[in-house]
């Protein structure tokens, strides 16, 4: 079960914080709480891990205070007792829509004892107002991040050695943060929120040869069901403020949709925002 009740590096989105609002947290653990107060989030992940590769993802992230939408690589069972945690992230913090956070997380003994290499990257536009192509490239000697084919960050430090020959799964999730200094003040009344994945390409990396010129696999989400390579999560989200549920992962009109909603009102019933580069479609019979 993936659950990391963590202390994030502070990234100031608001100048003053009312921590009393964090009383939202007990809603998850109080057995007397109405299901109307509980939240359902979503996680989509590959069943199998691979060693090295380049992942390119065309997606539209979420712009809403306190909402995290992410694309990351994660070693299965990183959260096990006495396990070593390996994770490489792209996270969009809903409160700061003109950028994203890249991160490497590694170590054991709990989140506060691990090594966290986090960098926030600012751009001159709102990344959540449309689709963008994000990429993570992972080799034995470096890890890099790209946005729309432009290099954003490259890490060649010693921490990269700890990711050698470690199978990693590709994962996506959407969840509510209870750390307003990092992600903004979450307001459940703004739900539902959705992240949209138009397509994914995975390129294999071979030692001594580099990346294959053609992707090993592509998913355009052009069916009404998920490819068998995928599974969905059912566990607590990182700050334990929601539970990932399969009903909040849907495939429709050329996109995979991950939803953050009230637990009692899961799923997706909207019109998918169209990607200017194509690949998404309107429902049959739709007219503006």
C-alpha cells in the first residue's frame, strides 16, 4: 500500500496559514463521519516495473489549491517495513500553475529520514490551462526532466547510482494535500477535479546502445477500457486525506481521466478538454 504521511519541503503559496483547517484530516479516520465528507482520489500504474527508459506523457494537469497531480516512477514495495524507497517525480502543485516540481526521493527509515532532491521550475504560462508533454529520462548515469521537449533539469549526482538496476513502475495520481504552505489551502467544495492523459510513449534504454528510436509501447487510450498493462490503486493517498478508488480512473474519447471527488460521487461525466495536437475526441453527437 502506498501511503507516505510526509513532511514536504515548504514552498510558499500563501503568506499566512490557518492550520486549524487541517482538521479536515480526521474525516478519514472517524467512523462516524458521513461518506459525503470522505474523498475519493485516483492512481493509475503499470503492473510491471522496468529498468531504465524514457517516458513521454501528453497530459493536462490540475489547477486548484491543495490538489496535486503527478507523473512518477516508483519502485514497488518502497513503503514496506525496512524497505528502500526509490521515486522520481513530476508534480504539479495546484496553487502554482506556472510550473512543476521535479524530485528524487531515496532512502529508508521513514520519509523524514530519506534524501529528497526537489526543485520547483517556473515558466511564463499556466501549465494547467492546456495539455503539455512531460518526460522523464532515466539511465544508469543520469535522470532528466523535460517539458515540451525542452530540458528542464538533469541530475548526474551520486544519488542516481542508487537507482541502477532497480525496476520501477510508471504511475499517475491525483490527491489532496494537507500542507498549505507547499500546495495551497485545499477546499473540498471545489471538487470534482480531473487530470487528463492523452497519450503515453515508453522508449527502452539498452546499456551501450542508448534509447531505441521507436517506442517499445504507446497507449493512446482509444478504447473504452484500460490496456491489460495497467492497474488502479485502492489505498490512502500520501497525506491520508483521501482513498484512491478504481471508479475515479476512466477511459473516454481518447484520454485516461483521473478524478478527485467526494467519495460518494466518483467517476467522470464531463466533456473532455480537447488537445490542440489532436488525439482526444468529443462524444458522439456532441455539438457546441
